């Protein structure tokens, strides 16, 4: 079990739930990072007394430094601060819970420092998965997925002796708040509707991604990178109840699944205690009260973001980085009420077409694809 943890994104949903588990397990906190939520970060620093606290901007860092001046906690800001938090000596595990490409460089540096990575940042593997996994192998760093679906696959594969026995991975998907709607109905949905996820409480960006099914497309790409599988061996199933978190179908026809209550603290705790298991604060699953468990294929015509993500995964190169950057930009515009629901797909698809394709990108070319895709989205709406 890990003893000391650094959390990138401690004031968000995953970060706060990680602190719940840290309280339960009695672990220490080495570093905390946040965006601009100074009040919440100050409260966390008061309670956990980290060596380091990092904010997104210099102004937020100055405000935090004043608020916790009586503590010995060092305060930094920006990307350099994130990297310092990801590599701080005390921490043996880094939970990467920041949203977006901002998590890529700190994760790479944590890997090079030999830390265990509790990976909750999708963009790291979506945009630079081959590079990240190669670095993890080179430096002997463990990557333990925190997403409920990837944690489920990780657990199922504990019982697989040879990866050649895998026929396919089946990622489950709740279907989001708009399951069953057709394109005409979806053209009229509101932001408030999109933010009402039926099963999970998450941040706004990932909740919108769940509504468009882009989130599941990102997870398909993640699974390919984490488990070194081709796209043809990664499928998606709609499972409205979010009880079966994902499945692995084996070559002999057997299927293994991981079930649990829809609570992110379960995969977070496993990332911190693996290979051990301990009692968890999450209420235990009672199968007698779950009701029927249903499964269906996703509608990729009504939800074209999933289809686009699979197309980018098939294309490879820098296509996934371009798609991800464009999606981040488009979702931000949607949350600001500047575009409609289907505009997200339209803007992202056009940006992917506009970014020059690079078959085997290095880190700089991945970051450039991200930049160009974001610029494309902004140019399209201007």
C-alpha cells in the first residue's frame, strides 16, 4: 500500500474523493494542486498540511499564500508547480485528477521519477498514449487506472495469464442523460439537461462528454494504449445501471466482469492499495436490490462523437490529440452557452480535418496538434 500521496487536481470531484480515501486509510499528503479555488485549497492545506500547494495562476497562488501564511506549506503556480508536485520526493503515488492536456507533462515527469500513477486524466493517454506507456516501461513506473471502467478491466485482467487469451474488451457506458433520443430530439436539449448525469456526480466537462458519448470514445483510446490492443478488440456496451463497470471476453467464450456500486472511491482506493485490498467506505453492492441489468449497443448516428473518436483511434498519429484539444475547446464554449449540443461534434470534426496529420508525432508535435485544433474551433465560431 502507498504511504504518501500527491494529488494533481485536489479540489475537483476525483481529488476530493481521493482525500476521503486518504482519511480512511490514514495516508499522508505530500502535495496538492488546484485551478483557482483558493478557499477550498486553503481548507485542504489547513487539514492535510502538505509540503507543497500549487495553483493554476500567479494571482491565485498569491491569494493562497496569504491565506495559509501561518503554515509551512510552500506555494507555487503554473505548469512548473504541477511538475514539482508530480515529482516531489515524499510521494510514492501521484493521483492525476486534473482535466485536460495540462496533465500530460506532469504525468510524464512523475513516470520518469518512478512514481506510481493513479491515472484519472484521460487526455494523457488519449493524446500521447504510446509515448506515455513507453516511458512507463522504460522507468519501471506503475500506471493504475482510476476510471471505473479501466479499473474494472485492470481487475478482470488479474485473472488472465496470457494477454493472447483476450478476445475483446467491453467498456460499459451509462448512455448519459440522453439515452434513447434521436438526432431531432438531441438538437433541442439544453445545457442543464446535459449536466444531469443519471448515475455519477462529476465535473462539468466530463459530464458533457458523457452526454455526447465523447467520454466513451476517449476511454476506447485509453484502453487501446493501456492494454496494447487494436481498435477491433475494444467495444462499447450501453449499461444504464452502472453496476457492471466493464467486461473482458476471452478466446474460449468466457466473460469476466467487475461489479460494484457506482462510486469512484472504489477504483481510487484500489490504485492506492494495489496489490492489496482493504475495507472501503463505499456502501457494499446488494445484488438483490439492483433490479434488472440491461445491455445494448450504442447509437453512433445519434451520438457521432463516439464514431469520430473511433475513427481517430483507427487513424492514429496526432489525430487523437487534435480531436481531444478541439473537444476541450468546444465543450468549454458549450458550457458558456455559445454553441449548441451538436455544434460540439461539428466543430471537433472540422478541426480534426484541418490539423495537418503526423503519423509518428513526438511530444512537441502532439502539443502543436492540440494548439492547432483549439485554434480551429475558435476560428470556426468567430
